């Protein structure tokens, strides 16, 4: 998993190089939450949280549920959330779960 | 090679054709060869040699010794002609000038030796012995191969004779002939018998034992002998007679064993009697497409123990159902390749006569036999919903879901190579979601409870149907309300159901959702 903080443009980008599933999300979650919670991370400096799923080919329901927990935390900060995806199956998953109504979904 | 096919050593004098235009050399060669026990025929030219060969016939000579320079043509021309007439016949070329190109060409045309003139008598004797022995070996090999080919052809014919209107099969012996065998025959207008056997070993002896058992089975079945009697009789024969004879054994380990599964189907009584000794557990697919394992494990094969428990089981059967049987060659290859055996069978069926070209089949280490036996019924489409995966998973395997999913992917790609990426994604993800739900809720994560997964493919309508059954009570839910709620509220629950219902084209919940049936149109 790669993480990138672009303070200049107020964007915190996380790039995932794996699927978002029940088995991978448990490994990702502590690091994600640490990034969001740590004072060293200037949360106030970013207004847009971008999750880059360009390399992701599958999102399952447990992965999605965990991700929604993250989404709620970000919303509480008052930041926007943006998802980039390239795989049509992943894009479709965000559509039929209606998550596109809660965040900005961009198909690459 | 089996000791049963080994040829007896030659009892006649060996014959040499000497082709030499120089009278002194001719005599020198003849006298020496006769002294060593050879019968010698002489020719002075290529034409004379060809005439002599044609007169005596193929297989007459054991060796040809030819000078290179002959009056009409060269010794190479003679070798070229002999190679076409009898490729097993070894030759020795004589010449005064040992030119490398000449030697190479002579060897390419089958000459086993090249002697420079004047010929050294010891070298000549060694060369002619070597050439004659090579001819004997080559001829024996050709005869053995020909016998094996004949045996293999006969076996394939006999197996495929079972392939009638209601039997479909794939048969891939590892060598020309082997121990896997299937017979299917009518007993009377209302009933038929079917026997699948897998004899240890891949040699003619295995094919012989298999055919012998089939003959006994057919004869005793037609005279109304019960399955248990037939199997007990053959087990006794193997244990007390065949495996007691050291001369008959071709293996060092425990003698011959026969894994066998027999079916007797009575369509009037609507019953199927199954006896399985050591064969993979057969599957019956009911007219609605659901699979039923016929038994648990096959037990030991025939030939191991004198007191093997031999018990037939009676199952109800209905018109439109299909029984699938296979030998462990299929199961072993599937396991080695990390795919489900029925997917491998489907790939072999689809490849038909080109199956031998499939890379996966080249890795087989055993004979492979797979058969679908249809129970005909008017108005019912028989055998169209072909099972690809039928497996039980313990309820505590949720953490293993990635590995399981990878196995399903490999299997489906093998069975359905034209599956699109989107269809593969939807089938695998929906199956994963349904299996996790069944393990977590239906089995409460407990290892002693199992989830049955079945994946089938409809051969005419081109859809995949997935069944996931858990032993739990299921639970009441309102799917429409849940879907609506998701649109309004950002929730981190219940997405599994939404995945399942959106990925599959059609979803049926039975037993409060303890059984989920998913259809995917391809």
C-alpha cells in the first residue's frame, strides 16, 4: 500500500496496490486509521481524501464495510472523499452498493 | 514392458547378405562369417542385392554388409532402398576411403558400423554381432509396439462401445493400454448395469485383468447375481489366486488391486444399486440439477484384503438424472493442478478428440476415465446442467477464502475458457460472499458443520448456477427494505446480500436463506 500526502493542494491520497477484501482490509485498517488519527498527520491540512483503487480488481462486502467505517471518520473531519477506480467490476460495485451517492466516484 | 509380452530368443542361424563386387573380398567375408556361425548370401551389385532381398522377403536377413563402391550404384543407394523396405535391418558399410561425409550419411541411413578396407577380422566380427543384435532388438520392439497398439485399439473400442445414446465418456489411457475400463449394458428392458474399473498398473496385464473382471461382471449380472456376490467373488480371486502367484505379478508392491464402482439401475423400481470399492465417490445429479454424493468413501479396492467389506447401497433414482463416475487418475491430476475434477472432466469433454493436445493432460501420470450415465426420461433434458464443482467445506474456513476462491477461479477457467472477465468476477465474488455468509452464520464458524458448494454449467443455455447450502436455520429478512436503506444511510452492514443479489442475474433463497441459488448468464 502506498500513501501520499499532498498538503499543497490539500489532498491526502492513498494508493492501494491490492484488492479490497475481507482478507486484505484487516492488514490495511490499522495503518489507515493510524494515518488518520496521528497528530503528526496534519488532518486540518487536507480537505480531500482520495483513495486510488486503479490497481484494484475486486472489492468484497467485508472490505467495503471496513472502508465505510473509514469513510464515516473522514466525513466527521468535514473532508470530501474521492475514489479513483479503473476496473469496470470495481466501478460497478460502488454503483450497486449506492456508495456513489455518498462520495465522489471517478472512473479512470 | 510386461514379462508377458517378451519374445522368445531366436533359434535359427543368423543370416547375412554380403554385397561386394570383388571376388576375393567376397570369399574372405563369406568364409569368416560362416566360421562364426552365420548363414551367408552373396550379391555383386545393388540390383542383385535388391533381387536377393526381395526373393527372401522382409525379416529374412539379420544384417547386410555392403561395399560402398559397387558396379551399378553405391552402397548408400542400397541403404536408402533397404531403409524403406525394412527399417529394422541393420547394415555395415565397407569402403577403402573413410570419408567423414560418407560415414555420416551411412549412419543416418541406418548403418550401425563403418569398416575401412582391408577389413580387420576382429572388428568385422564385433560389428556383425552388434548389427545382428540391433536388428533383433528393433524387430522385437516393433512387434511389441504393434501388439500394444492392437491391444490399446481393442481396449479403446471396448470402452467406447459403452458410449451409447445415454453414456458419454472421456478415456485417456496413459500408454497404449491400461487398467481403466468402463462397460454399460442392458440387462432387460427396465434395467442396465454399469461397471467402472481401475486396475493398478498401466500395462497390458492391467488391461487384461480389467477385461477379465468385466467379463465376469457382465456374465454374472445377466444371470441375476447380486453385486456383492460378484465383487466378493472377484476379490477372492485376486487375493487367493492371482496375487498368490509370483509369476503373474508385475509390481513389487502388494500385487494387483482393482478399484471398481458398479451400478445397477432399475427404471421400473426407480432404484439405483451402487457398490463402490476404492473408486472416487460417484455423483448423481437430479433432474433439477442438484448433485448428490453417492456414498462417502469408496473403501479399499478389491485384491487387498480377504475380508474386505463389500456392501451395495440402494438409492432412489428418477428419470432425467445423471450419474457421473471417474477413476482416480482424473482426481489425482485435478488435485495436482489445483482444480476440481469435474472441471477437468468438462475440459476433456469439450476438447474431444483434441484432448491429447491439452497441456494439462500431458502432466497426467495415470489413466483417466470419466463417464456420464444418463437416466432417460421423456420430456426431461438429461445431463444439460453439468456439475463443475461439488464440494463440502468446514464452517471454520472463512480465513481460507482467498485460497478457496483461487481454486474456484482456476477450475472455472479450465472448464469454461471463454468465460469473460466480468462473468468470472461476478461468479467468484458472489460465491465468495455467499460462502462467507454460510460459514459465518449457517455454520457459526464451527469446523464440524459444513457448507456444500455446487457449481454447474448449463450446456445449452450457457448459464452457471451456484448452490450454497449450510446446515443452519437461515433467518428472515426483507431484501427490498435493506436495499432501500442503503441508498439513504451510510451503513457498514448487510452489504453481502446486496452484492449477491446484484452480481447474479437471478437469486433464489430457500429455507430462510440457508440455501442460496445464484444464476449467471454468460
